[in-house]
C-alpha cells in the first residue's frame, strides 16, 4: 500500500460556539485524486485552510510526509487553489510569470507548459475579461506551478456550465497524468467527482463520515432490477413463488428487485410464464448522490 503523503488526526476547528471541523482524520495517499464530497458549508474549505496553514486548528494534527511539526517548508511545496485571484489587467502568461517570481520558481518552460496543460496557451486578453471557466483553469495552472507533490483544488467546477465542467474535468485528469501530483479536490457536484476521483471522503457538518475507494464505492452502492409490468403486485407474487425473489412495489407501479441481479433472463421468463405482461426490465445502480444522501441520513445501506 502506498504511504500517506498527507494525514490529519482529529483535526478540529471552532469559531466561538460553532464547530466547523469536528475530529477529522483523513488520509491522502500518493497518486490519489481524492474527492472531498460535501454540501456547501460542510467544512471542506475550512479543512483546506487548516491543512495549508491559512487557519489555525483548535485541535488535532496535520502530518505532511509523516511530519507533524515545522510544516512551513512542506506547505510551501504544496499547490492550492481557493477562490483563484490574479491581477485583473495582466494576461494569463504575465500572471503566471509574476507568480513564479514571487514563489522563486524558474520560469523557463514552466509557464508555457502549464498554459498548454490547462488550454490557455493562445489567450492574450487580461484576466478581468476571462469567463469563469477560464479563471478556474488559470487557478489550476497557478496551483501546479513548481510541480508540487500535493495540490489542493477547492470547488474547481463551482459556478460553471456543463461545457466548463467537462473542460475542468479533463484538465484535472491531465494534470494528474502529466505531473504525477496527488490531488485533493472538493465539490458538491458529486456525479462529477465520481468521474475523476480514485478515492472519496464524505464530510457533513464538519464530520468526516467515511473514506472509500472508487472501486469499493461502486461495489458498495446497491444495484437493483427495475421492472415495468401491467400488474406490479401480481408480478411480485409470481416472482416470490417462482424464483424466491422478493420485490418492492413503488408508488408509480414499478417493481424493484435487489436480488437476482445477474439473472434478468430468469426473471423475465418467470414473469411471462406467470401471465405477466413485461414492458421493461433494466438494471440500475445507486448514484453517488443517492449514496451520499443515505450516508448523511444514516441509512442502513450506506
């Protein structure tokens, strides 16, 4: 198993009586694209600020490469994008060159490499005239300056249209593939994180509820057979008697099976032999959103 590159243990942050983070223990491994999933106000940005040293935790520890003290040097080697902000009158190339100067990064080839990666190589106009998607892409380029081993991206697809979201998704994948950086990406658009993340952490009201790999998540999400027939109640009785499959009849007259998922032919045969008119039968997987809602609601399947 790959060694953790960043860990928190019992990380807590309080603002007077309000607890923004409550005992968060999270593990980021080398090569991850870690999706931090949570609704707006769940504590994602506060978590990032504590990790980056922009906010002082009330309790707990942050470990970078196994070290929990003197983290300033390690933090300087991390990249982050939280509300990207650049000089409005400079173009993307000028903004990145200035950022390199401030960070002491050699600019030879670095700026052009990153502008190409995020698709802004040919852009000459100033930052103030950028679309939201262009601003986010430049923010990602800024986070990648100097080839940091860990990159934090806070809500990189927030406020984007579908095309902008697809563009950022492609940039995130390319960034990880081309640089080998470990990325931690937050979002409340769960279906999008599902398309890029290798591991997930689910956070709600400052509490990290669960960590899970992409594979385990999809193995864990419950699958079902959705059946549309002329008489769902009769169909349920036929399947119970014929193949021992217990189904649930929904309010809209469909029949849901959570067993015999790999035997749709057997289910169809039993229904037809039982005199049921079969209109449709397909398998459905629980979405990431449904999984998350069950998780924060304490559902038994989470």
